C-alpha cells in the first residue's frame, strides 16, 4: 500500500471517529433523563362516601378519595376523633399507599351527635410526602351539624417551653358530671395542639363544659397522674361563648398522693424507703422487737424520693416490720427481709471539685450520718502556708460538714484532715485526707442587679440555664434591688414565682381541689452575663387579672 493511500485512510478514520463522537454527544444531550420538576402539590380531595358533612349518618364505614396515591404518616399522633370512640375505628391504609382512606366503625355511634375526624398533617402523597394539612371529615347522626367553636392556647405552668401534641378536651357538665370523670371517662369533645400551642375545638353543641388539657402519654384521653400533665380552666365555660376570646390552659404535673414503698436493705445498718408524693411529714417506726439501746437516724436523699434509715445496734431477725405514717392520715405496715450484710464504711468527698467561689463555703459530704467535727484535727493553709482560721458546722439536712473561712482572690487552699476529725453515727472516723481547692478573681464573674416591678410579695427570682436547671435563686420579700453575685459568664434565663403561700418554693396545682399552680413569669429574652461586668436588669410583671 502506498504512503498516500495510508494517509488518506488514516484521515478518513479520524474524520469518522470525530463524526461518531459528535453524534454520541448530541444523542446523549437529547436522551438525558431528568427527574423533572419536583412535585410540591398536596393530594387533592376528590369525594367521600358518604359525603363530607352528612347528616342522619347511618353508615358502617367511610371512604375518602384523593387524586393520587396517599399514605398516612404518624396517624396515632395526628388523627383525632371527637367525641372519642371506644373501641376506636379501623383506619387504613397503614404502611401502604392507596387512593382512598377507609374508616370502619367497630361500635355503634351515639345518637344526635356531631362527629369530627381531624387528620392533622397525617395525609401525605406517596412520593414526596407533601401533606394535605388539617383535612377534616364531619358528620352527624342527627338532623343537623353542630357548628359552635372555642379557641385558645396551652402553656406550661413552670417552664417557658410548652409540650407539643397536647390533648385539649371538653367534658359536658350535666347532672352526671363530677371532676373524677377525667380519670375514667373520655371527654365529649377533644382536639390536639399538634406541634403548636394553639387549639381549636369545633362542631360543638350548645351547653356548659369543663375545659381540660392533658399531655396524654398513653393517648387514652383519661388522666393518669403518675405519667400525665394536666391543666384546667378554673371556671365552667358556657357555649356559645365570646368567639374572640382565647382561653389559656396551663399544664402542670401534680404531686402524687403520698405512698410509701417497701423498704430495701442496702447494707448491714442501712435501709432505703422510696415513696411517692411529699415526705415532709413522713415518719418511720420500727414495730419489730429491738434492743433497748436501739437508735435511728433518718435522712432525705438529695437526688430522689427516698429516705435513708440508719440504725444501731445490729440484731438478729428474719425480717423487720415498719409502720409508715404522715400528717394526711396515711398509715401502712411494711415488711422487709433482713440479712446480715457488710456495714457501710465512712466515705467523705468534697462538694466542690476544684474551684471554690469567693462567696461560698467549703463543704464535705458523707455517705453515712455525720455526728461530730473536731476542728483541732483540721488545718487550712493558703498558698503561702499561712494557717487560716475557720469555723465549722453540720448541715444535718444535706449531711455535710461546712467549713467557713475568709478567702482571697487567686489563692490556693490546702485542707489537711487528720484521723478522727469527722465521726459518724457508728463511731466510724476518717483517715488522713487532704483537700486542695483554689479561688479565682472576682473579675472572672459577673453580677446582676435585679429590680422587679408590679410584684406581689414574696416572690422567688430564679436564674436558670436553657434546660431549666436553677443556677441561682433569691427569695424577695419587699420591693428592693436584689443582687446576684458570683455569676459565671454564660447565658441565663430569668423567671419570677409568685410565692403565694410563702413557703419559698414553687407549688404546683391540684385538679380535684381546684388549685391552680403558683404563677410563674418568664423574662422574654435570654440574659448574657459577662466576666467583670455589672448588669442592671429590670423586669416589669404583668398586672394581675381576674382571668382564671
């Protein structure tokens, strides 16, 4: 083959290859598959059988049709039937897609009653899960549909944030109504706040009602005090009512009725008594026969609802019988198995881990009841080895030894505790211990000067973190500037408690007694405290109103 022919053939091959590449690129451009525009439209309601808003309803099931395949998302949370049905109807589809929702009734419907099935945001299309929000199917077993309504919102009585998916209920107040119905009977009407704080009760009939809110953990529309929060409007509501009025219901957790649990032996001389409710008047008496020199120490656990019961001396018994009483006429006899276990040894720990604030005292906690402090066996020295004078006292409530001494900035303190400086209920004594602690500068902390206006005294001012943990607290008995010093630089949240019964704590409500919780006011903004900074904070409370 000649060179010219070879060159021609090579050029032809290159040309064909280039044309082929161009064709492939063009074909690829024309044939590119794309998903197209994303579907953002919710499913459309087409029809229902029987029709929505039917009267004289007698059907055993309902079918609701849509223009595309749908599914139900979180139906247990989102779908509410008012009045509630027991047993609940069967609603499908669940876990699959369909072009219709089927509702099959299990029980007979009430006569002359308007029912509302609110789907919340549960109806979504099958592909993109676009919701059809707040679709509602309404029907009446009577001749007409009830059309009255009531609006409001739910708030938490203590913390600033409010639970979502709160059930809001109306109980019809007739000759059969008692407040105890909330524990065992479902309400006449129910709705949910879903993921907001607002509620809207619709399709109501004329009448008198009790308005109640529940953070209903078991979703059974009855009040279970051990697990549910409750709120109620103090006055009865007559419907129709002022359509522009918003009813506020404040949720709270009730203090349970007092109940002592069976004691548990922890060590040779130590029992724990768990309880529900308040233990401020709880008394424990040993009914079993004991030695004449029998002694007892009882201390409250600082973290949980438990009393610690220490006794001496040890004596042989198969079991111990206790009588537990309180001031509310509670009385119960409790029996615990009795074993010869190892005794507790004395263990001491410093409450402060490393840093001691300049305005606080050094505290030593014990695992057994402390009874004596010998100051002569304790020496405190600063970083210059200077001996520091101190005083001590026993905090019998917290079971702590408190050492009080004058502190200076940026100093280091070493506390040498010689044997037998601390003695407990069993005459156990400590070994040699050394605690090291240091102070920082005043300038590393912030200070707040708080003024509260429109207050009804006494009040409690609390500074909390974002998790509602109280970081600082002051009881204020008169109009004056209150100082929070030694504040770590961070974000704080301020709340004011109306201490109505003057016991220096926040008191929750009680539904059966008709008691609302003590009022709590939250400062609307977070408060930034900086190091070496003095902050003046003014909080103007809303004036008291007559609204329940």
